[in-house]
């Protein structure tokens, strides 16, 4: 696979995962306003962030003002963003060497 195709494939996958993570945050925000609605677990939100969706969760936190009072989200999401960047770099490095 050439560099351009690999880069585009990785970028599109990353974009899709982050958009999905943002919409999961949006769904949880709407459910949080409803009485008795089943909520999306914080574990799923952290899983989405660890699976390259950290930027989508982080943007969702501040755009939607959701989970911004939880210290583990305020500290964990920037750390997961760094982890995602490092992992993407390693994937890129592995396939282009």
C-alpha cells in the first residue's frame, strides 16, 4: 500500500471513530436530561476514547458541557489523546519503514 492510500485510510478511519464518539456523547447528554432513561456507561465512553475516539469525546465534553465535572474525564481524555497520537505514529512508522 502506498503512503497516500495508507494515510487516507488511517485518517478516514480515525475521523469515523471520532464522529461516532461525539455522537455517543451527544446521546448520553440527551439521556441525562430524561428521567429514568438508561445511560451510556462511562466505561464505553473511555473505550471509545482509547479506540482512537478521544478527540471526539473531548470535543463533545466541552461543546455539550457533558462530563466536565468528572476529574477522570478532565485528566483522562487529554492523556488518551496523547496515547492515540503516539499509537497512530507507531502504526504509520511500522507500515512505512
